[in-house]
């Protein structure tokens, strides 16, 4: 659906010199979209090196089909037909190539340093759905609380998800307030109580935005699901584990999740990710095959995306002492049991009408090794699927300052980074998704 073509040629260079640095997240082969404030109003831009190209300032150099670049959010671009989205990316890339024939003065005037920009959410997020698509994460969490039955019977048959809170999705850099909530009784002789969350956690996730939507009552078949995917972003689904433990039965997550979800300001298009598609995760022997509406050969061979992911932590004391953030874990998006196409198709399979700008997240990205676990709930837990010790047995993470962490403390900064690099194509990145924890009110 998204072919590898000349726009992915690793030899291409840009007249924006910083884009040619091999370590740059944003070479001319990437061109992720963002929304930022440039002066008094918001504008749509693309990342190129350490700069942003303000598309409204160079709209005159683009075809009239692409008037949506002058809007204040990405919603209009997301709603473009599949072929026009591809054509727009090629046209923007043409403006930024080192041998472009376009008006260089107009383009240079449209550049702004990323360090001077204030980023905003990329679009109005009408709906947000969070999935649970990593079998490693689901097995670990299930083993903590149901050692003899970690995965419920439906897990390997349908992509599990819940309807999240769109209004509390915030852009990277937004501070996150520690939530206050109701918790389970301490013992059988007491009742529930309310206090600030003590078991605050992050969840390493990858999100994807819907492009063209479907009408209410219609569905998106797996054969066409990729047409409805606009691009991908980094997500941190902040989680209050002690609040979650009391409230999640019988209907699932609620206030333990809805206080904040952070996303990167950058949306990497599915077109840019074409060289990094991978086979879907091979299912274990004895696992059921997906039902027909969730299966096709293309999804088996190219449904995965090879995104390398990292989680970093810097405590307030570390930052005050000038110490660098430490890497907590590294994972890969190829470890997901369900692909993005399967998640999208299943979401619409009952006739649910998806709309341009709807955000979906993968759920915690965890792998089979301890250092690839995607949240502290898993990372500090001493068990695994072969040794499912109770969830309370934990080894804290030691920080360079001598501090320890089983869960997040006030002042901690949590940073998620992601990039694609296969050694054959230009490395492309997702920027970062970061947030600092503030004390509860």
C-alpha cells in the first residue's frame, strides 16, 4: 500500500544542512508533520533537520489541491484522499531537496528553528482509543494478579481496547499533575479511601491517527485498512496503578488513565515508514489464527513496523545536579501481537464511524526480555511468565544520585524516544514525548 520509492532514497540530501546529519531525526526522507505557534497563531509545519518548514508561508509553491496546508491544524490534511496525501508529501519533499527549483527565498523565510517553536496538538482529537496489543505486556500483568490464568480467553482472538479520554491528551512538554483518587480498603475491616496516587506509572506506547473516516454503519476491511492510517506518533499513557486496581473491574480503566495522556508533537506519515515495514509477530504454536476479517497475506508479511523505542528517566535531583537521564528500557514495535491494521479494522467492524484525527494507541509496548518491558509495573517486578511471583515482589531501579524508583516520584521527567534504522535507509525519528510529574493538588 505504501511502496518504497525515490522519496526514500538514502542518497537524497536537503538544502537545509542540519537535515543531512546522519543522527538527525528529520532528514528529507522523513518530513513528519506538526502544529506549532509561530508568533500569534498556530501553523502546520514539517520537520526538516533542526528546523520547521511553515507550510502556510510556502503554500503558493504547492498545487491548489493542497490548500489544507494553510489551516491551523492537521485535520484538513488528514482528511485528504490517500493518493493526495502521498502527492503532498512528494511535493513538500521536492521543495526541500538540495537541487530544488522552487523559490529559495520564500522557503528560507518559511523556516523556523524548532527550539523557537511552541508545539501544539497536531489536530482536534475527537476520540481516543487505547489498545492492549502486546502479548508480553498482557502476560506479565496477568501473571502478577492471575498466576494460573494470565491471559483471558478472548485475548488471542480480538484486539482488546478501551475508549480513553480525548480531552486530556496533551502535547509533549506539558507537565502532568499527580492524580488523587479512590483506593481499595486496606483490609476487610475498613472501607475505601481517597488520597494522592502512590503508584504512578508510565506506559510506552505508539499511537496512530486516522486519516479518511468511514460512515456510521460501514466498516473498514483489512484489505484497505492502510489507506485509513495517516501516521504514527509516540504516546505515554500515564497510569495510576493503585487507583486502577480498585476501579478497573468490571468495566476497565477509568480515572486511573483519564488524568493525562502525553503524545509527541510529531506525526510520522505511513508513507515515510514504508522502508521499515516488517512481518506481523509470528504467533506461538497452538495460538488461534485471527478470524477472516482480521487476516490477509499483506498484513502477515508487512503489518509490523520496525520502530526502536527507548524510555529515559531524569529525577529532579538528577537534573539539579546536572546528571544525564538514564535509559530504563528499550523495546521494538514489532513485538505487538496485533498490527495497526488489525486494530483499525476491528475498531470499525461493528459499524463504528472513525473520523479524521481520531487517535488510537497500541497499549504498552513490551518485549520478551526484562529490559524491554514498557512500564514500571513490569520493569521492577521480579517475576516472569515462568516464575509468576506476586506483584508486590519488586526490585527498585537505582538512579545515579542514590535514589530508588519502583514507581514515579514528583519531579521525575519521563522521556520516550523512537526511531527507525535498518542500516540500508536513512534513519528517521519520532522526536520525543516527555513530561514532568507535578505534586498532587
